[in-house]
């Protein structure tokens, strides 16, 4: 198979969230491997470190035309993707989320005709679990999936759910997320001093704080920890924490919760933590969990969605909503440094074995080359009759 460097266009949201983080890490790793990578988004992704050889960013301006009742992003995105694809002769559009990115790629492909790049769409969860339930978006998502040359999902759980909701005849390939740690700029001790900590047991939570993350259950779990005077909950928030402020006082835990918002530098905080706590109602994968495990930290979480695929047998999982069991697990860790080390090491080894860049990147490269080498037949890729 031809091993020439590829020209890959990546469209993603620039926010602190699993899709943007994966897309950014993927593009950076592909560029390090000699491929030319072109990012498209309305802002520079928060973890996109520029300048970097072989890595390019194209900002897409959201249209504010007085003819339209609301701003438009999909059409300007499609035009920008088509312009860059024609000028740079891109091989692949790799888009993260069907709406709006795969739809924009489909439109750009129609503009370009036979020379258009192949389209690889990666599903991260929202397309299926949220927008897929909405009749205003369902047909658009199906159209994007049908007209992609390949579709991937980040977990078996998400693949199965997607096939059930959309009843696609086409295959969906599972390629899990990966994490490449960066060397922390500050030591564990420096970070903990900055947070006002001495010997407290630091429990880390990283998320967008969307409703599915169930921050209410996160806080209730901490409130049930018996060793509360010895624990601190550190929340790296990718969204506003204001809605949860009253709950801190209701539960009497304001003095044990530390919140930092919209920080892209996570490695030094992961290094400073002692364990991770995640109480989501559903996770298609759980990239924050993977990041926590990579730093050798045990994770306390509910066994929902794709989380069991990430954690495996490295740490126990608990039924959704069982905050008492989660709190008891944290108490056990606080009382047993040996258990913290054992579960943390098991977690670290699992991530290296299953979710390193060296394991995941070749899967994407092979997929790109397969879709480039042949045009997929459209027959048989339509959704099944509902």
C-alpha cells in the first residue's frame, strides 16, 4: 500500500470536550508522523499547540447575514473546506460529529465533484444520544452517515446504540480514543501548594459540566464521604459552575470543593491528584477517565455506556446513582495508600496497552488509506426501512 504522507482536513468543535480534544490530539500526532493536517473551526481548538510543522488552522467565520434570521455556520464551513481542499488537494476530510461537520463535508464534496476528498465521520455520542432523538436533526444525521465513506465510533457501546437508533446497514468501525500526556510544567508539590493543599486526598473531576455529567451526583458523593475533613474535590470545569453553587451550601461542602474553569493544561493537575471521580448518567467513552488513568490514578465511576470498555478490570465500577457506594470507595482509597497505588498502576498499564497513540494512530492511517484507495459503493449504505 502507498505510504506517501496524506493531506487530511479535520473539522471539529474547538471547545474543552472529548471530540475537540481527540481531534486536536489526532491532528497533532498525524502531523508528527509527516502528514499535512488542516484544521477547520470557528476558533482555534484549546489544545491545538501552534505553530507546529505540518499543522495548519483555518478559521471559519460564522455568517451574520441580515437575510437570515440567525447566524449560520454550516455553509461557511463547507465553503472553507471546499476552498482549502481544492487548493491543497486534500485526500480526506475527517469530521468529528455528523452535525454540522459531516454535513458540511458532504456539501463541500458536492461542490468539488470527482476530485473531492473522501469523508471519514467519527461519532462521539451527541449525534446519537441527543440529536439522534430529535426529529429536526435525525434525517440530516442519517444523510451525513450514509454519504460518508467511513464511519467510526469511539466505543462498542456507542456503535451499538447508533446502529439501533438509525438502523444503518453500513458498518461502523470502533476506534477508541487515545491520550498522549504532556510533560507537566510544574511539580505535584507546586500544584498542590497553589491549590492550598498539604496532605489532603485530592479527588479530580474533569468535564464539560453538561447535564449528562450529573454534577449533582458528584457533589452528593463527596458529601457522603466519611473522611470529609481529609478530602478535597477539584473540578476542572469546561462549562459554567454557577448552577451548582447553591448545592455546595445545601450539602455543606463548600470548603472542600475547588473549581477551575476552562483550562487547557490538564497534565499538571492530573499529576497532583490522588484519584478521579466521575458520576455521568451516560458516557460514549469517557476521555477524562482515560486521562486520569494514564497518570496512574484510580477511578471511581458508574458502569454506564462506554466506561466499562475504558476501565476494564483495573478498578471497580458501581451502579448508576449509587452515591453511597462511590463514597465508600473513596473512603477505602483514603484509608489505603497501597490500594491507591495498586489500582492506579493497573489503570496506567491498561491505558498503555489499549489506548496509546502508537496503538490507535495506525488504525486511523489504515482507514484513511482504505477509503482513498477505492470509492465505496453507495448501494447498501442507505438506512434500513423504518
